[in-house]
């Protein structure tokens, strides 16, 4: 084994090994050669080469999303690390651990007009948990070790992105046969989210739990299997508790409200008052539904507690408490409390839900071929035990209206809710998943991130469904959007592109559907390929002129 001659490079790799950070995503360059050499010469690291830095960062994010462990990103100097920024922001808001290792020019070459040089220090200042700025030179070894330890430990302990900036002077490609440094490893410690501690906030919540006639539990983005099915079942039996879940909550129960917009879109003021909670308990990350956010902001709960080991956003302008531990432990404590009230809260809301379900089924039966019909068919054909990755805008919103099997794990980049990087994230997740992966995306999101397919690591059983409505169809649904001057070129961005040639270029199977019959046939074939030889793309074309009206008519029908 060889090592880079750069002490700073040796320090990074040895501390990454000590902290079990072994997945490394490298983008090519020269200034980062010492890092590339050090990681690729050591077979204890698993290295991935992704040329496009924006795709590389989302690919790493998808890997870390699935493993829960930091993934390191390695890039050269200059604008390279700026291309990481969208994924860094997503990781920051979604609590996903990433470690950016950016090579830099030494201090004497900064701000003198040298090529491929920008001010890299603290470049992610507003969306980073820690920025470590290392200094080249043996006399700076203690400083560098301290900074690197802090940064790596922060990524592990707080589950989020960190940045380590590493200046290297030339020569960059020199090798040595032996390590010249044995950096001190300061182990990471997890200091938040410790179960077994009854805090004053939990005691207060237990008091409220015992007396609340209307307790609403709302779950946003949430990893699978973080709360036991036994706990969910016991909560769902309580007469004074209503559970609302989003598609990304990964929580399933017959008594839970899984289609929030379907329930509350047709609400009257009387219905809103019936749903208005005394106690709101929220957990998980971002919530998709604008309707539930609007409702809870105008019909605020008396008390609102958020359960999260790290942070609590006052999304509904009513936050009264933050419980910094895991939800499983909190609900175990609450279920020990004797509830001293009688309530018809759950019965009332589930009765309304039953009415919605009765209207949902016949509407689907009569729905013309459209986005709405396509998503119904996709979820009908989706096999059990899949990992489902969703892009933002249309895909995630339609998914909110349909039931999924409890064996399906669902993920979406809801930290910043951007369309950039969804395909790259899904591929990174597929590399780490032990389940087959389906990625559902819209056309704009897919084409925006088409470089994601410039990737040598896509599993053969990876599947993409592109719902192509020839533009940003989501804008047609938004109030007054269609009345704007120049709506089609600047909002909807109408186009005639297809992914067929991209699929061929990147060696993916390609098929398409243009009506209901062909869609059903292609979906059957798509999910029943016994031995996949390469990734598959199914592109479904829908009529953009009617998609928005079909959805709007759906909500009218529910009334």
C-alpha cells in the first residue's frame, strides 16, 4: 500500500478510518490528488467516482440517507465545491450526515489571480454544522487534528453536513510507503436523544395527554421502523387520538389518516372546528400538505409539542414544547398514563374519512387518462417490499392521495423540496438498499438531473418511471398561475423532450406508455422482469391540458 506524501491527506484518511467513515465519493481533479491517492490506495475504503459534483453530492446523500452514516465527498478546488451546495442544503434540513473534503490552494496563492481559486473557507456558512479550515504545514498538525476530529464527530453526533477545507501545495502526486503521522482519534459521542430520561417537558406532556379530549399526532418525513407497530396500534385505538401520516412518514395503520388533503380539502368551518386539536404532537421532518399547514395555522392547538432529538420548527406558530428524544420512548411513556376523558374525536374524523373513501373509489373508476389515473395505476401495480424514491412537486403530491402497502419504504428530498438531485439521490440509495428501488419522477425533475445516469454504480434492478406531462404541470393547479402572462414558456416551461435517447446513451432499458391500455401492459412487464440485465426506464406521457382539471374535479367530488 502507498500513501500520499501529504501529512494532511494522511491525517484525514486515518481519522475517517478510525470513525468508520468508509464510503467515499470522489470527483476528478488535480488539487485533490493527495486525497484521491490516499483513499483509493487503501482497500478499507469503498470509493465511487462521480464526475458531476452536483450529482456526486446527491448520490452521497442517497447513500447516507439509507445507512445513517456519514459519506465523504472529495473534490478539487475552485467552483467544484459550489456544485455540492444544493445537496449540502438538503442534508442540513433533512439531518443527513455528509462530509465535504475540499482541496484548496495554499494561502500564498489565495486572492492573487491564480487559476481555479476561490475563497473556499466557510463557503457553506448558512447551511453547515461545522466548517474546519485546515492549514498546510507540519507545525499545524495539532490544529488540523483538532479541527478534523471536531468536524467528523459533529457529522456523526448531530447527523448533518460538515465541511473540511484542505490546502495542498505542489507537488501533489508524490507517494510514500509508510504513514508519517498517527493522528489522535477523539471518539464521537451522542449527547442528544437519550432514552430513559424523564424530562420536565415529558412530565408536562403526560399531564396534557391525560386530559386532552382532542389529541392530533401529525407525522412528517420519518425513517421506517423508528416506532414499533405495537406502539402505533395502541395509539390508534385511543378514542381521543387522531393520527395523520404523510407518505414519507413510513407509518401505516388502518385508523391513521394517510391522505390528509383528501380528508380536509372539502372541510366546512364546522369540520375544521371538529378537527381542531387541544394537543398537537408532531414528529418527523417536513410536511408536504399545504392544507394541513394552513388549517393548523388558522385553527391553532392549545398546546403543541414536537418530538425530535435535534430541533423543533414552529411550523404552525403554536409551539409550546420541544422534547429532545426519540418518539418511541415518548409514546411508551404516554401510553402508561390513564386518560381521564371521554371523547368522540377519533370516531368523528374516521366517519368523515369513510365518506371520502366512498367517493374516492368511483371517481377513480371514471377518471380519464391523466396524471391522476397514471399514479393510481402505478401504485396498484407496485409490488411489495420496494424502496420507493419520489421526486418533488407533482410526484410527491400525487403520492399523498393513495394508499401504499406497509412493506414500502418511502423517501423524498423534502429538506429543501427541490427538484434538483432527485435521480442522483435515488441511485445512491439504491446502491445501499437491500430492496429493489423504484424512482418516480416528473419530466422536468428527470431532465434537470439527467447527469445522474452518468454513473457506473446503478444496480441492474433499479427502475425509473417518468410521468411526462410536457412541462411543469404542477403550476396549472396553483391558484391564478394559468392567468399569468407568458404562463407556458416561463412557468409551465412546455417542451417536447423524451428520455428515449438518454436511456440508450446510458445503457438503460426503455419503454413508453401513451394511454391506459399501454400503461397497464407496460407496468405489468416493468415489474415482472425476472432477471434484470440493466436499469429500466418507463416513460408515461400524459395530456397536460386536462391534468389539472381532473385533480381539481377530484377535490370537488369529495365535497
